[in-house]
C-alpha cells in the first residue's frame, strides 16, 4: 500500500503488540515500536548496552512493518514511542494527526553517509545524466518516501524532469535482480544492498545531497497528549537515545555485532557496508530540508519544521 494512502487510514489501523516481558520493579515501563532496519535498531543498542536501564526505563520493544502502522499505534495508545521517517512525520502532521518528534533518529551527513544510498542503472545502460532518465522507469523502496523524493530532486536539479518518470515500489533484493535483467531503467538502492547493486549495475550518483548535505532523516516520536502527560518518560528516553547515538557512532564493530544479530545479516556484509549515522540533536534546521522536499513532491504547502517537535 502506498504510504500516502496508508496514512489516510491511520486513525483506524489495527496494531498487534508483541508479548511483553516482566517489568523491572525499579524502572518505569515504556513501550517502543520500531522497524527492522538499521536506523530502527538503535533502540536495541540502547537495550543491550543498558542505556535504557541507566535512564530508569524498562523498555518493551516490538516491531511493526512501517511508519503508518507505528503512527497508528501511537495515536491509539498501543505504544508510547515509535520510529518514524521524518518525511512520513511531515505527511502525518499536515493531516492534523497529533504525532510529534521527541528524539532524533538518524541523519544524512555528507561525506560520511554518502554511499549508504545509490542511484544505479543496468551495466549496459545509455543513461549518463539526469535528463536521460526522462520517461524512464525507476524503482524505489517506497513511493513518496526519501528514496523517491531524493531522486526527483536530483533529476530536477540537474536538468531532467521527474514528472515524466514512472516510479515503482520494489524491495531492494528485487531491485538488484531487476537491474541485472534490464527490467528497470534505474533503482535507488540503500544499504545493505548497495554493494550487490554495484555488482549488478553502474552507479549514476550516490547519496541524498540533492536534498541537503546534512539533514535529519528519522525521529523517535510519540502522540503529543501522551508526551505531555509523561514528561519523565520522555526525558529518560531522550537521555538514553543521546547516549546510544554517541556510543553507536563511536563503536561500529560492537554496534555491527548487535545489528547482525537482530537483522540476521551476513557479518561480512555489515563489515563492508556504509553505516548510518545516529543523530544527537533534534533541531529545526536539520529537519527543514526533508520537510520542504516532502511538501514539494507530496503536493502540500511546506511549514516550519519546529511544528514537528514536542514542546515547540
């Protein structure tokens, strides 16, 4: 289901919670929903390294398939905090749904994370520059998501016309096969599949610098009423995630081992891939670039990114 359609069903979406473990007597329980991708694994770092316990929290973590389901769970009260892509949060906000960012998630920071994403064409493709993609078919992870809007922005900023392009949703493993078989004209691939895509095709451009050189891509969110009623849980969660981000960025081998365990990835792939960068600050200046391009390609007016922040 396209995210834009899924968001319209947000208020009525069902949520199946994972089984809860026993709550520690001295720590306050907090229910967290995440997505099984590297940016969303940050809460498992916090749990396994004891940062939640240090902050006085007993975290119960469950996994959901995407941002709309997590936002629905937040609004319904099924979970307290959830992982949401910032572009999805912008769409949620413009629909008047009271979900706000309480802590930063991941950020795009060139040149450190540039090769975490790549626009790849088949090896025998004649495409050399952005206008060559006019009228072509490009695979992206999700329509109206960052991989989609970043490609549109890159094409339009470099002399092409993204409105002529046919975008299709496709899982990253299928992208690699489609490139090798020339079933698509290009694909925007993200880690941990960039290495495989490079072998199956030719990189046209790396990264998301068409959006900005430094911008926030994801955030940890809560329903605004819940956040106002539970300030101590919010502050404890923020403190734990700040410590987690610093640790994960400074310890790629240790965090890689945890990542391998939870995502069931090949350790060799994790060791060779470009890792995400976990953000340590939630500020409007880092949120605004993605809000602006999401609004532009999503067909709604942009707004100050501060409106997405809890307490703003």
